[in-house]
């Protein structure tokens, strides 16, 4: 057994590629009411790799455009700024961790689950009068610590996956048993390094800690979204298991059974579209 300290995690986080500057500005714009969309569009257009990915996604069969979209400005005018922001952010994150299939880890189920949690979070947030884009981003990133562990501590993570298989336990329990740290703590360290909004940092840090003191509304949404995404089995991961539902979670969210089932249905529909667009 080789434990990993948070100091080691921080050292390796600094070795990770930085998110493109424009993505950081897009994330910062979530909470800004006076966002200059034209200025952000110009900045996206300056990043050729992100522009190419975004236009490819915007021209996918899912959106069924009558003609080809050739500029970011056109994509925003037709699809809307929020849709383009989500596409750019998701494409950038997937690109940052491309090729992370070592340590017995397959990225496709990972991203399918992350995007499923993101669309669930956006759906639940809209029913709680929370910022839906904050929720989408937090849902997309809630398990990002796993990718840090896989890419930076591959051999250790192989031991974690072996422990999980041998003991038929939850992944987070295997991480704690083998590494002495879990992906929620690592994800929190990464989003703090990337200077994400504190509400998103908190949601990622405590998405597996239902008894944590002072749970924030966004954190409750991410806990619920994680459970729903696993329950709907959208990752297509053979080893996927539904995490235990925190006590009183649905009551704390203020949602009855009818509202929840409606949320499930809408989230599945959104996920089908997102998975087609992102080809996962």
C-alpha cells in the first residue's frame, strides 16, 4: 500500500496542462450579469483548436442546421451563448485529459457519467432557482479528481482498481484504503488551483459527504445528480454501482416524487443529445 499526501497531489497538479485562458473566462462569466458575449466570442475564435471542436459539435447531426455554421459568432446566435459555453468547456476539459486510459481506467464511461451528472444538475438547479450553468459545471467536474489520480498516479490507481474488484466495494472506499485520499479531495484541490467559484469547489469536495456540516444547496444538487446519473446507468460501465442515498436528500432538495421523475426524464433526453454531440 502506498498512500498519497495532499502535498504530492498539489505538486502533480502544477504539472497538469492549464485550461485555456478563454475557458477560465467563460467559467468566470457564469456569475457575471454584464458579460460581453461578443468579446468572449472573439477570444474563443482566437483558440483554433477549441474553435474547430466547437464548430464540429455545432454542426453535428443533433442540431440539424440547415446550413453549415462557420464562425463562433454564428454558433452563438443560432444555438445561444449558454449552449456554446457548455460545448467549449466540455470539449476543453475532455481535451485536457485526453488519453487517460491507464491504470485499468476507461475514459468513455467516465465522461458519459460526468456529462450525465452535469445535465442532471442543470435540470435540478433550474427547479431550485440555482444558477443552472454553475450546476452543469460542478456536475461535469464532480469526479475530476479521478482523472488526476489516473494520469499522475497510474500505478497507485491500478492497485486501487484491484482492491475494488477484490473487495467488491465502492471506488471511493478503495481509494481511501489504498491511497489514503479520495478523488473528491483531489478534485477540490484541482478546482481550487484553477480558481473555480467556491460554490463549485465545495460541491466537488463534499459530493460524497452527506453528513458534512453546512451543506450548500449546490452541493445537495451535485450529490443528487451523482446518484441519479448512476441510477439511470448512463455511463454504460459494467462495474457501475449506485452510491447510497444520503438521509433526507430528496426532502432537503424540496422535491416530491412527481418532480423527481420529471427531472429524470428531462435529464435522460438532454443526455441523449449531449452524448450524440460529443460522440461518447
